[in-house]
């Protein structure tokens, strides 16, 4: 087994350097990634191109023709050391995802309920009553890797993945839940659809969700779905994002 | 005279609008895209008098047929040799040519390489999406409606630089162009997960010859060859995938990740191809061979700066050409005319204006 001292700095080619904080999916590790991301963006050094926070690491992209790479490595090391455990969350940003569950908008809801020996209503209740943490975005524009789904909703993935899953599909696969941001193939079970566009290039911002936000699914009916869908198509829909104090216990 | 407007008569195999890529939104899952052979693309823009970040056209193997329906300007093709011609007359690559209304730009057949860049003065003026005009077809973003060009598309160009006419006839000297030697090994910087492979696995990777499979596109090239042995698991917790990353999934066959790669993934990366060698790789086709050789980060950075230096030299030669558009082709190092040239960003009434200036010596 390979074991490492964390944090550690990894070379990822001549245009990217990675700071890695651990080898597990953990909110404490993830908050250190977020803190380092903010610190690096604040540096705004010549040649900085992009920062990509993931579960347990931060990738920093730079222009190898411009950036003083030795200096960047040293600053990353210093920032990792000084960053400590990362600030404890005091305010939680929660984005509400309006979701129409079941029917043609959630074709696998009945199957999921059957597998879990629960009623469809109970599946909806459990799925929408517990906030999920957005560790990172990736895979496709606006796709979020969420953690914290009610563990009683765990279901196996489909044996035969669908070739095309419509954008906005809310799905469960194993221990995870997620929202397909653009039409793509996939093997998760579809329990609902959000009329919100997780990704819309015409809009600013094109993607509302950010790593570190919390996601709360809000059950809606057909009427509200149609209204939000029309507003989303027109580009005027803005999701509800609420800030909640976190009780320090 | 108005800027160029082109109309697509035949689209070619895979013709897309590209620029230097969509940076800054990878953290939200947006791939970078952009020209696959970035050095050839940037040089094409310099040759026609553009800024390096202006949008141009990436042509794949079988090129398009384009008609100039309006205006006049300069065109140049860089990268692969795909048989470029204007009105049926062959035009060499890396050469600025004046074109105008009624002219037909076409490509006969591939001779060497895979991707050519058609750069036009003023750049292709499609809407910028998240700061870039690059086409990313999987999410239907950028370029013309987020897709490859098709018959009937209209391609307007932006306002060309003030000295564009003087670019006509300018040629990028051979020694400044990217090298596309099909036998040259690709230089790889080890990491970030080289420690997930056995010493024998790493030895296999650097000592073997791989063949580019048919599964090779703008997203990545899957390679076939000897199996690379992992130490422990082949999967990692998903992290960022840089350009040129060599992923090795559980089956042990490498995949080199390219312009349209997904932003994150969960396979181990044994190394990353150095940025300057992405030009040569982008020009190779399925069936061609690939070898890898180790390079230090320090040496890779020196190579990257050398590539940047070549573009600087091309800018200087362009300025010299604009002063003395002499037909004589002098060896690069003999052109030593002191060039005064610069660029400033002016902010006026809240708007940013890029002002370029260049001293022109009249005969």
C-alpha cells in the first residue's frame, strides 16, 4: 500500500501543479482545497489560467511561458502549510433545486421505490429532506459531485446504461445522487427532473452551482415546473440561494 | 473596405472554429477545447496580422470549400499540409496571401499531418462564450451554434489590424515552425500518479512503441501496445486532467488526453506530455506510432519558453516585413533591423481598448 505525507505538491506537466490534501472523500479535506483555491486566486500571479478544486486536491493551471514556476511551487507549499485545517463553516450556502418527481419526468421512481420497499412518496421525502454537499464540479459543464444523500436510498446502477439522459434529470446511482447538466449517457436511475438549466452558455453565470455549496431538492408540481421551465428557456430564471448560519456544536 | 465574410460551400470532414481555449471555467466542469496544435494556430494568427488569441478555423484531414462573399483581407494556412489552394492555385502553408470577394478557398487532399489552421485577418467573429470562441461540440458551446461547420454557414471576420495589407507575402521561416517528425518520441514529465505503477510498468511505458488506435479524436487518443502494470488500484479519487495527461485505466493501455478532454477523471496518470510536443501529437493519425521519453520539468519549461521565443521572433519578422516587404528571403538571423513595437491597454469611459503600435520605415 502506498502511503503519503499530506499535504503534498504534485507535478502535473509543465502547465499544471496539484496540491493534494489526503486520500479520502471528506468535508474537512475538501474545505482545505477550497481555502487554498481562494488563496491562489488572490495571488493572481502572471500566467495564472485556471484553478480546479476536486474532492481532495487543487489543480492550478498556468502558462509555462510566463509563470515563474519555481516561485509558484514554493508559494503553494507555504500556503498549504499555513492553511492549517481550513476555516470551519460558519455560513452555509444552500441552492434550492426545484424538482418534479416521478411520472415521465422520473421514469425510474417506481422501480427505486420497489427496490427499497418504500412508497414513492417516502423516496421523494427522504431525497428532498436532507441537504447534499457539492464537493466538486466536473465530468460535463455544471455536473456536481454530491455527497450526503440519505443512505437508505442507495440503489444499484442500471445494468444497461441509457444512451441519452435528458439534461436536468435527477438521479440516484449507488450511494450518490446527482443532476445531469447536459444530455449524456449514464447508468443512474432517474427519479425526477429539474426545469432549471444547470448549464446554459447564453446566461451569466452559465453555471449557478459552485463547489462548497449545499444542494436541497424542493419537490414541485407540474404547474410550477412549466412556469420555471418557461423562465429558464427565456434565461430569466434565477435559483433561490439561501445562506444559513451553522450552529457550532 | 469591409472585413471578410465567408460562406461555407462544403464543410469538409470536421471543421470547427477554435481559438486558444476556454480557460477559467474548468472548476465548473467546462472543458478548455481550443486549437489542438496551439503553436501552429498562434503562428497562423501572427502571419495574417492578428492577435494570437483571435479565432480561426481548425481543418481536419479533408478540408472545407469556402467562398469569400464580402470584403477583403489576408489568409494563411499553418499546421498540416492538406493541399490548400485559392481559386484552384496551390498556396504554400505558412504564407500570407491577400484575398477578396469572389475568391474560393479549398483543400485538395491530405499530404502530411492531420490538422491545419486557416487564419483570416480580423479573426472569425462568432459570439464569445465564457471568454472564448472555441467550439466544444459535446456541450454545443462556442463556434457556430456549438457544432462543426456545415454547408451554408456564414463566417464573418472581425475588423483586421490597421497594417493588415502589408502582411501579404509574409512567410514564416522554416526554422520557426513546429517540428512534426513522425518518429520523434514524445517527451513526458512524470506524475502526478507515477507512483501508482510498478517499476516494470514505468519501464514498459518508456521503452515500448504504441500505436494510435481508431478511437482518437479531439478528446483523447487511445493507444494500443504493451500493458502498463499498476501498483495497487488503477482508479483514484477523481481529480483534474491536464492537457497531455497520459491516463492508464485498469486495462493498462494509455490514453493521451487532448483539447476536448473532460475536466476531471478517476484514472491514474503516469505522466503528462510536455506542452511543446502536443503539436507533433495532434498531427499524428490512427495507425501511426508513438514512443515516450522522460523529460524533467525544468527542461520542459525551457522548451516551452523556446517555443514562445519563436513566436516573438515571428512577430519581429512580421514588423520587419511590414517595413520592407521585400521579396528576398533572408535567413532569419540576418534580419536585425531594430524593431520598435508595442501594445498597451487603454481604459476609456469604462471600456478597454487594446492599442498596438509599430514603427514602419518607408523606403
